[in-house]
C-alpha cells in the first residue's frame, strides 16, 4: 500500500488541527513533512472533493474583499474516524515493513 | 482582484468551457483561482516581480488543460453522464447518414461494397451505444433533446426514400409452376410506388382483369432511376441491366425500363429466362402464347407514413437498446471495481 499517495489521509491529518483552505492545506503538508510530500493542485482538489462527497469534511465559502473567495474545509466526526483507521493501518504497515527490513547485523553505511 | 489573478481566472474558465459550460464548474474555478492568488502573493511576498510571481504560480498550479480535465472529471455523475450523451449525439447521425449512403449504393448495385462497409459501422454503433448507455446510467437520466432531434432528423433523412422512385431491386426469387408459369417478384428496398412489382404470364392468371386496373406503369427517367407515372397504361416492363452475383445467380439488382413493344419485352425477358433459369423450353412455350406484363402495386400512403416513422424509431430503438445493455454492463463493471477495491484486491 502506498501511503505517499494517500492524499486524503494527509489532508485529514492537517485538518484535524484546524480548518483550512486548499493552498493552506498543501502548504501545511509540505511544511510538516519537511518537503517530502508536495501535492499539486491536480492531486489535492480531487482528494478534497472525494472527502467532501464521503462526508469526511465539510466546506464553506469565505468571502474575501478584492480577492477570490476561499473554500475552507473542516474535518467531520466521520472524517476523524476514517483518519484514525488510516493511522492504525499505517502503523500496522510500518510494523510489517520493519519486521521484514530490520537489519540483523551492523552493515557498513558506505562502500569502499 | 489583481489583474494577473483575473487573467488566470479568465484563462482557466476558457479552458474549462471548452469541455463543458455547466455552471457546476463555477466553484472549482473559483477555488483554483484562489489557490493561484495565494501562490502569486506568496511569490510577491518573497520579493518576486509580478511577472515572475505569475510564472511561478502558474508553474506550481500546473497545466491549465490538466486542471480543466480534473475539474471536468470530478464533475458530478450527472454532469459527466450528460456530457457523454451530448458528445455521442453525432454517432447515430453518422450511422443514419451511412445507412442512407448504403441505400444509394444499393440503388447502384454495389451490394458487396455496402455489406463490407456496414461492418465497421455496426461495431461503431455498438461501441458508441455502450458508451452512451454508460452516460445514461451515470446521469441517471436520458437526454431527450438529442434523442428527439436524432429521431426527427433520421425520419427526415429517410423520408425521401419513400418517395424517391429508384430502380426496383429484384428479389432473388423466381417461382416456376407447372411448365408455363413464371413469377418474378421484384422487391425494392425502399420506395413508395415501386414496391411489389410482380411479373406474370398473362395466360396463367386472370390477368386480363388485372391489366385493366394495374398496367405496368413505369416511366423511364435515367438508366438507373425510374419514376412511376400512375396515369401511364399498357406499357411493358423490361429489364435493361442485369447483375449477376459471384455464384452466377441473378443478384438483387435489376435495372428496368418500359416499352410499348410487346415483342421487345418478350425478347428481353426470354433472354433472362434462358440465362438465369435455364428453363428455356418452358419459357418459350409460355411466351409463345403469353404476354409479359408487370403489375405495379404502389404502397398506400399510410404505409409510407408509418414506415417513415417506424423505421427511424426502430433504428434508434436498436441503438438505445444497445445503450441500455451497455449501461447495465458498465454499471456491473463499476460495482466490480468497487468491490475489488473494498476487498483490497485493487488499490
């Protein structure tokens, strides 16, 4: 399972702290992951749309003066439950990966 | 709003509208524009010029075409379904045009070409029917406007064939009874007055009575086209062009002409009888004391009108029947995909 592509869980992870709009969500993911996860608009907005369809987030328009209006997303209880499930699943995944990949002796980190 | 933001919004709107003009896309356009605006301001705050900020924001946003595609693909099921139906509207039209074209080809005796050409069309119609069906299922509604236009246009395009008196298409059927009677029934594909042309040997049927009301009545206009003149009486229908198929049998096409000379008519038909039926003796015997004539029974007007309505409807019914089958099939396929995802087989 590729968690890197699990944009929906990432978005929910950010929104559990506070509501946010598209640009803000993408920025927070990038910052929190030290630039490891950089989601473009092509990935972010379909994910938000799907989360909204599934009832995991709600959205409302915030009118701005002289600027385009913003659509601010908030996580719902269902979204929180879904996030928890994803986190547990990810922990199981990491555990299994570790069980397989954990080094059994001290390998040298550089090659001659 | 900043002019660059306005410009971006206008660009995005233009690209999205190429795909659809649905008002449903207003929100995503606004949202993406907002995103661009934030990226633009971020660059400005970092000291970039407006041009650089615009370039940077557009780069980070990505290709407008792709964004538009995303917006269109993320449209509601109904909008997507309706888009599919609108997009495929031309397919039944193409099929109808081809159908008419094939009728013209029939008239010129290019039967093999017609058959050969019809196969890809059939597949195209089936394929588009499946996709159309998918559109209906997605939208959960049938777009009546294209269907109505399609049916009407089909009717209009086909209707001339009911009035256009093309040459009679002969049915590959000849019945011989006893030893002097020969029926050759000519059946045109479509045509109001040219249908059900039957040829009789006069002496074997009470044809004298018939002859009084329904004499052969064909007025020759071109070598391959005839116009029936209901007022004409007493002429003889004669073959002018016979097409044989690969098996050496009489094909479905026969060019006909008209003559007032009974001997000429006899001679023409006798030639056919000899070459095709191989019953020269019997025909000769028949002809010696008979007169070849033709009876033309025009289709009644109500039949023409009924046909003009029913043929396209039937045609469309087949098309939409396929669409419904396709719709159900595609729905099953979607459910299968969802199930596989649920079962964890597919990511």
